[in-house]
C-alpha cells in the first residue's frame, strides 16, 4: 500500500509531489497521458500573476500572492526560466477610472506589493506600442513570466530525485474506500493507498463525484492563442492585460521567456474534456480585441496557434480540502493556478502530513539542474564541451539551435521524454519558425536509438499518435 497516490502530473500534482518528498514515504504519481505536463499546464499564458485580480479573502487570492512570492527562489533552486517583467492592466478612454481604482484597491487588500496606477505619458514610455486610446494602467512590478513546461518538469524531476515514483499511461477509472485507505481501479490494474490526492485537472470532478455526494462540475474552458516569431521580440516589454469589462477580460499580450510573443486567450466553454483544437471563431476573437491594448501587433509573424483547456469549476473557486477521510481534492485549479502552484504544493503537503504524520526525509535535496544549453556558454567553454561530448556540436533543430546532446539529456532524465512532444517541451526542438518541419525525423531517430525502440514506434505525443504508417522503399 502506498502512503499517497497523486492523480495527475500537471503543475499542481508535481508541486505537491515535490513538497511531499521532503518527508519519508511511499509516494506515487499516476498520469493518464504519456508524460508530465500534458494537460492545462502545457497550454496557458505562462504568467506569474501578481495577485490583484482574485476576490479579496478567497483561497485563490492568498495562494496567488504566496505562490508569486515563492517563485523567484524556486526558479533558483530548480533551474527553470523566470523573468520578473511586471504587468500592466490597460484602461482606455471609454472606460471608467473607478474600475481601475477598484482593481488597485483589491490588489492592496490581497497584499500585492508596489502596485501603482501609471498615467498616459509614463505608460507610453513603458510601452511605445500601447494602443492610442490607452490613458492609464495598473502597474504590478511583481508580476513575472515563466516557462510552464520548465517549471512542471523541474518540480517532477526534483520529486523523482527525492524518491517519488511516476507512472504514466495510467487512467484512474474507479475509486472506493477500503480498510486503511483507498483502492484505485486503473487501466493498468488496481492500486491501494492511504491517501489520494485528486489533481486531475479537467477530470477532477469525475474523481470527486466518485467519493462525495456534494457533486462538482468542471467545465473545460478553451483558450486560443497566437504565438509570434522571435522577430517580434521587444514589441512589448511587460505583460499587457485589458481592463475587464462586462464582456470579459479581453486578451493579453506578453513576451515569453524564450523571446517569442504570445497573444490570447479566448474563454470558450466546451463539453469535450480532450478537445484542444483551435477554431476560426476563437482566433478571430483575438484578432478583434488585441488592438484595444496594443497597436499594430504583427500577427502576420504568427508561427503557430494553439489552445488549452482550463478546469473551470462552475462555482469559480479552488477546492483544496479533505473531501472524504484520506481523499484530498485539488480541483478547479484554473487561472491563476500556475502562479499558485508552489503554494498549492505546500498547502496540500501540510494537509497530508496532518493526516499521516510523516517523518522528515533527512536526504531531501531541493535542488535540480536543468538541461544544459550550450548557447549560454562562452566560445571556449562550448568548444571544450563539444570536445568532451561531440553530440553538443551537432545541431538538430536549426530554428532554435538545439543540439543532439540536449535531446539525449532530455530523454534520459527521470521522468524523461518518450515522444516528439516530450523532447519539444523540454528542449524547444521543433518550437521554432518551421515548427519541427526540418528536425522531427532526426528527433525521431534519436528517440528510437536512445530508448531502443523501432523507429516506427516513436509517437508525437504517446498513445496512437504514431507518425510512421508504413514504408515505401522496402516495398519498391
């Protein structure tokens, strides 16, 4: 019997796993997909929100501010990309200044530091491409951006380093109470545990409803995005939000930690918990709204569009509680869930510790070193690295200048990449202008070789997503 099984290997589940690994115990993370970071955590705005938006006094508000404060130190410990660029909530001349003031006062009440309202002249100095109708903005200097993949992988790798086990391609289909804990029925047999943590994203309501009469409904809320080429780097300097109206929060424009620009999202409710296809309707919404905050944004430089699903609880709140004895919900974690994740990890680990009274892990190591990027080295150090390991001298992805050495490193980590998308999210091979058109076959060759599997068995993202459907030269 496990001490704890966490269902879901998104950013919340991995944050909880990492905090649990500070204690002695037999901990398992099960994930229905083939890798860490395959759900909401892989497709979002990548923003560490300052915390001025969440309603005062809510769990969402307190976790947001706490998580935002924890993120810089966590980035140092776990070696993932983090940039404290600040954010601006832009008000146009047709909007009510009282709405901006209320947002400012809400942020102060939530404990957000150094908030202030900037007027038009200063705003244009901060953002030369701000829309002509923009007259003021709420400036939050504590807001930041991260790589959501990098954060999630860092948490997972550090948890694994400290003894947490990850099991993929394992869908939980049933939960029932047994003496001393819970029995999980999965696609790979049954598992027993003293404590269950439900961090299953858009599926968390289904698991919750198996054990509670207080039914939960999570609606998948689709968000469409544009991703612009790095040629647009510097077009905006901060994360730029639009002042919310009765019609919604509008769309944001923000740099990414890798030099791209991201634009979106929409907020379209859907019934399909797996559908992440973009739509013409969604992308047109972004095009029609973006000029309210940023003028002449070069959407012609789009290199891809994508969509993600947020786990929207119809009650619009985080549910983090012991719903049944030994069953801990971590459900309804939508925006600002990424920002909250470090604090969520601490909160849930403390709850489990209260249940199980775990002992401290004396061998806990809270550090992790990310995948080596040769591009950050000096010419001399890079030459030395290539002499020691020639794989770092072979560029596989031209757009992002990713080497074979980085891809091999990504595959052999724990948990490591087993698919093209797993390599892409860990190294950025395939994330550039050509979107993998050049490098994908070579990446497949490396995966097949390093995992010792047939080339035809390599998938895009696990499951049935094989790219090779047959051979032609052999037949000829």
